[in-house]
């Protein structure tokens, strides 16, 4: 029997950060931070820090919460890698178990399949993704499959070649979806056999120059929601046997906004009723209700993160708390989520932390 967490209980957060400066970020991070969130007042307090990796920018946690998978977002020539750490949820202790090559430049995303038997790493700079099989101890084993995208996009400054930004397994475990921001493509690869086919069985083209960055799939598998980095939009698709059918597209910015902004992350609420996306520039979380009949999105509102460049955010398993990582102002913001309306209310004080990128509830 699954026991639901009491929203008043303390919750554990794991945060990845930049420790080495790159062209797009001035690093002030210490590594991977484990924090406790007070479920009553939304305050955060530090528990532990693991500083043994360079730019541990993106994280993935195993289903049993015992293994943490981390990319080292550095150039290929500097030894970009994917690391596996043990995680003790009681003490917050992290220990390095194994590190394997990312086989590409600037890995920016790491994910697991639904069975926890395969690891996916997306390399932004070199435009390829790799997948390792995981052994009984949850460690990468054997030679990885290495799949490289080709071509380029409409924006010569940002799309001179492929830039893979995210891999997401579908709820049925049969496919993995890849967001390629460099070629404006969402590609689907078959993993039903436990192996991965080298060519996609479906390709969806986004509007030129919009940069599809991240996506989420509804738990029932009916809808896909894709956030576009430079398009500042979310596109909705219906998942059908023959492929994705476009539904609607909404802006992530209010109509009266003037200025430069770029989207980063997208998350779906545990209830399946709401979708949220982060805006860097407008520096907000945009909230939408998912209309169940057709998967279209109705705007709920925009919520100031009180920081700069909210790169990522996470929603706790109870669906009552959202924590946003303000990468460029070096802080975390905590929000309460109204369970009926999906509206956000800021709570507690900003928590100071260097260059936060990825946030996980553990």
C-alpha cells in the first residue's frame, strides 16, 4: 500500500548547480545540495553538499530513491561524464559509485526509462544522445548506444547544428521522446524491446526557430505538452497511434510583456490538471489548466519568482509545493499550489544557493 505524504511533513530536495563558469552562466555553486523543506512554513535548510563533480547541472533519481544520476556539464575534451551516486534519504549523504563517459559535449539532461533499466544522456553541444543499460545495482554497464542528430535550424546563432536538450520516456514505457532545440524537432525512438532503434519512428517539426526544449506527457498518455525556448510557447499534442496530432499553442508570456525572455522548464501537476512553465527574462512561472476534453490549455496566471532566470522547478509528490531555481540570482523560491485552481502563492523567504539548475523532490 502506498502511503501519501502529509503536506505538513518535512520534505527533502536535491539541487544541482554550476560550479565552473560557462558562456551562459557565472558559476557560484558548490555542487549537489541536499535540503529540507519545512512543509508548514515553506522554509528551507541545508543538510549536506557533495562537491566531487564539476557542473552537476541535471539530476535524475531512481524509483527507490537510492541512486542519483548526474551529468557533468563540461566540454567533451574535459571529460564530460554521467555519474551514479548512492543517496541516503535519512541522512542526505551522497557517495560516488561510478562515472561513465557522456560521449559528447556539454551534457545537459539525464533521465531513466520507466523500468529503471536504462539511462539516457542528452549532449547539447555535440547534438547526440547516449543510452546505457543499468545493471541490478542501478549502475551503467556495457557499451552505450550513441545516436547523433544531423541538420540545423532557422536561427543561425542558436541552431547551427543539433542541440539535444531532453529525453523523456513515455508512460507506457515503449518509447523515448527527444527534444532537439537545434533542429526544431521532437523525435520518438522505440525502446519496447529493451533496446533502442537507431532511427526515430516519428518526427514532429516545430515552428522554425522556436527551439523545442522540454516536454511532459500526461500520465494517461493522451497528451504531450512541449515548451519552446525562443518561441515562448507551449504546444499541445494528442497522442494517437499514427503519431502526434497538433492541438493548440499558447504563449508563456502575458500579452503586455515587452522585452526579451526564453523558456526553460515545463512540469505537469501530479493531479494531471495543471501545467507550469518557467520564463527566463520575464522571470516567472506561467500556470495553465489542462482542459480534459481536448488537452487545450487555459491560462491561470503568471507568478514572479523573485529572482533571475528560473532555470528549473519541481513540484512535490503531494502537488502542494513548487520550488523554482533562480539560476542567475542564486536563490530558490517556494510556492504553495492551490489544489482547486492551480494558482501559486509565494511562501517563506528566498533561500540563497549558488547557480541552482535542477531541483528534485526526494
